[in-house]
């Protein structure tokens, strides 16, 4: 069996039948080509495949290993389901067990978010007719309002936003749609001001967020927006778009939101992914109690009898 042709066919299947996004397909391609370099066309050799998995453990962190193994297993499962395997799926006899490192999501403190937004609105007040700052505020406000992924914001279409009702349609992983409600009048106003100033460019591109060249606002541009205003606000934290996502989830849970609702807001397919934020919120509460509870400042001398 020619592995290269199988991989190519599988990636086409992922793109057109499963409708996976390009980032996922790119990751699959890298993982599968890496496997091919190690095992060649001998894809039924269970011992060779097991040796490759061991090699992955030696070279990468557990989270990366888990992703790469998942890519390979999905590839074999697809071939098996479509009856393209000439022999038994070797993964049926390979045990994959490892302890994944628990890496807590990095969040932005409430104070830092407030400082960032205050800085941006201050720049806007000094530059009343500056279209760019209006757009930049709309981008950051929407990141904070929705907890959306950066590519979801970048790829958001003009027709996905209804400012009259405050409803936004987000296209997530695997082209799964979810609808979110913007429940803050100031956020709605910032989006309306942006749309009014950039109406021509928006309608011409078809995307909600655009640049001055009448092109879709890229993910990298959104990262640069955060970098620019973080520096201007004097923040030491290197803020990324995904940190807004982590922050929204953590603060919603901290305020008592039901975890299943947070799961829907974030667009997680499994609630296990969302549960990490319960741990983050609990850790933050413990830190607050350590720092500010008055009992920690009380000392009593107890004499031994």
C-alpha cells in the first residue's frame, strides 16, 4: 500500500467530506508525513508503529504526543471504516497510555483588562475621527464579550452579525455553528460605530472585520492590535487573543455560571475541556484568600504547658 497516496486521499476526505478547517488539515498533514518518514509503506507493522510512538514520547511533550497519536489513529480508523486497509488495523493491538501534563490556561486579570480597554477608549477620545481605533476597540470588545477563538473572529462574515438583536453567529471547529448574545450596551455601541465607519469596506469584502486595504483582518493583525495597546497601556503581561477566551471562561465560572452553559458559549465539544476552568477559578479564589484574608495577618503566641 502506498502511504503517500493514502495520506493525500485522507486529507481530501477531511477537507471536503468532514469539512475540517485548514489549520486542522495542516496539522494532520504534518503528523502523518512525519509518521511516513519513520515507517515508510509498512503501515501494518505493529511493532514499527509502536516504536514510532515511543520515539514521539522521547522527543515531544505529552500534549504534543497526544495530538500526534490522535492524528494517526484517526487516519487508520478512516481507512478501516472505508475498507481500504488490507490487513487488521494495528492500533487494535497497541496500548497507548500516558500521563498528560496539566498546564493551566493563562488568563488576564480583571484589572489588566480594564486598564487595556481604558487605554483604548482614551486613544479614541483623542482621535475622534480615527477609523482604525474604532475597529481595534470593536475587535477587543468582541473577544472579551464572546470568548471566541481568534480565527473565529477573523473569519466572521458580515451577515453573521445582527446588531439590532445583538446576536452573533460564530463558525467554530468542524464548521459547527453557535449563536451568542451580546448583553452589554457599550459593546453593541462600539460595534455599531465600527460598522458605520467601515461600512464600504465591510460590504466589499463580506467579512465583519477588515483592514484599510479592504481585506479580511488576519489573525496576526488581531495579535498585533493586542500587542500594540498592551504596550501603550503599560501592561507587562504579553496578552494574546486566546487569553481572552481563557479569561472569559474562568470569570464566568467564578461568578457562578453553569459549566454546561460555559461549554456552549466556548463551543467545546466535550465538557471535560471546559472543566479545567473550574480548577483555575478555585486556584484564583485560594490565592485571594491567602493574600487578603485577615486571619493570615493574625499571630498568637500559645505557650506550651
